[in-house]
C-alpha cells in the first residue's frame, strides 16, 4: 500500500519550502522504472491524474532517499 500521506508531505515540502529541482521521482511506466525531476513528474502526471501516486517507487533529494516503496517477494 502506498503511503500517500508521506508522498504528499515530501512533495509539499519540496514545492513550498525547498528547491524542487533537487528532487528526483522514480515511477513505474509500464514495466520500466523511469526517473525524472519532481517538477517534470507533476507535469507528466498532470498532478496525479495520469500517473497515480501508487506508481511512485521512490523520491530522492540529491543522494538521500526520502521515500521508497517496499515490495514484498512472497514465495508461492
């Protein structure tokens, strides 16, 4: 389950209290993980209309990972 509250908090802080150009978003695009700046991601996703928050894999600021989605690999 995506922690939308944490993602919203990071994005809000980046946009209003920091430099959003320092943030990178990794998101799933079909079967590939793509990385782009936060501003470009918001533009591409049309503010989460075309790319929902559930497809965000990670958010980084410079070299620090601020959010990472944990996926579980369960054996059948």
